[in-house]
C-alpha cells in the first residue's frame, strides 16, 4: 500500500507559522507523503520571498502557483482568485494528491479549495468555524468549510458552527491551534540577541504592531491606518515600535506605504517585511503589548502572557482571552487601550485556542484515514438531528 499523499498549501508567512508543526510531522511520518505547494505572498518580492524560509526549514517545494497581480484593489484580488483556480488545477493534476490540507480563510486558499473540489480531491480544513465579521475572510472561511471534507477546528464554538452549516459531526475534530504547538516547542531568542538580529534598541516600553485591511469596512484601509499611526505617534520616543508589514488584501499596499513613511520619520520605529516565526514569537514575548488587528494577537499572544490591543472590527466575533482589549479605529480610543494594556495583569490569562498538542490530534486522524475518496460524497446533517 502506497503512502497517503497529503498536499499542504501555504500562501503567507501567517499560515505557514500555523502549518509548520503539521508539515514537520507529515514529513517525518513513514506512512504519509508530504507535498508542499507554495503560493500567494510567499512568491512576491514585496513580501520578502518567504518561500526561501520554507526551504531553509528543510522542506522541498513540490509546486509553485503564482497568483498575485500588481494591485491591492478589489479587482486585483478577484483576478488573483481566478488565476489561482487555474494554477491550482494544473498543479493538482501533476501532483495527484490524495488529500489537500489547507488552513484558514485567505483568498488564495479559497481558490485552492475550488480547484480541489472540481478535481475531486478531498479537502481537510484547519481553523474553520471561526467568526471575523470585519473582513470578507468570514465568507471565504465558511465557503472553504463547505467545500471541505475533514475539519480540524481550534475550539468547540467553531465546531458547533460547522454542525450548524450541516457538516458531518463525525468529521469535525476539535484539535486547538497548531501555532501553540510551535510556541511550546521553540527556544525563543533572548532580548539582547534580538536587538542584534533586528538592529533595533528596545525602549522603556515596546509594542509589536501589525495592521491589515478590514475589507468590509466603509472607511478606507489607509484612513484607519492613519488613526492607528497618529495614536502611536502620540506615545513619544520612549516607546519602541516594531511593525510587521500588512498583507496582500485590498488596501494592503496603501497601509504599507503609510507605515514606511512613519518609520522613516521616527527613530524609535522599525518595520520588517517578514521576521520568520522564531524571531516573530521571540519579539512577541519581549514586548509590552501587541497592537493592531492580526489574528496572532488572539491566537498566540495569550500563551506568552502578553496583552493585545485589538483595533477595529477585523477580528470581531472571534473568541478572545482576557488578555485582549478591543477598541475602535479612533486615535484617542487606541491610545487609551494601549495604556490600559500596559497595566493589565495577564499572568492568569487562559488561551482559548488549545494546549499546544493540536498536531498530535491532527496526525492521529490522518494516520487513521482510509480511502479518502469516500469522503467526497457529503451529506447535509440538519442541525439538532
């Protein structure tokens, strides 16, 4: 009997960090054959060509699907999805995976799921069932879940939502977030070494800032970013500000330009296209708060006992630890939330996204999978039946 071919798709530094422990386990399992398909921001120079980090981690890349057009507009994102469906269809035809493993809710993953559905390749989906009302990721995530056949959810609330969507309860597995597995396994870099690596001197107080477009908001991404930057400017030079750049969603390039300009005018600020998982988590462990609207402030920061200022509605509805403070995208509110976060005691914060053993649970399901093609014919399970 041949090894089960599992094709893992990664499109950005963010999903790769969550997928990494699962990819390592798949690579090392003699009963499974890992295929790595890279797409999206990994292949774009403006996002740091992060496919090189994947190879540096010891993975062979089996296929590349380049889908990004030189635009961060709504039209550009829609065209990227179309290019993605074509590219993934060709890649799947060549690789012939027996299971396609995807994570999350980004548009490149939505394109991959469509191509897999039409090609009759069973799909396993990590992190379905969550809620993020401020971005079109919400609809994409649920759409991917309806195309998927196996579900690895990060919390029980997400599992309940998938049952409401009619998914088979027998194929919904509450495993937690694989990102916490990575945190549990990592030896983080200390403060002094981080200063050397980042060429940055920590200040009296330090913030890790990541801000992405909230794609369903009426206000433009740029105007929201301007409010955030005005709040950060008001803190003064005693605050070290470490930015990671925005993603490829609609309006992301405009946010990136504003951040670049801000950093050029502030000696206490630095911006990085991609830090890599080790340095990103090490930095998160050292700062006084995480600020912005990245899911990492909700998924990973609570495990490091670091407070999060969650700005705006991009993550609205997502499960949150007590270490997370929500605020609107208004400069005074953001400044107030930052000061509140600095006085917040997070030592007793409990991460609602698991215990750092998600990969073990995922692998147990995959090792027991027989004849995955039998998953293709789904039946709608009425809620409460």
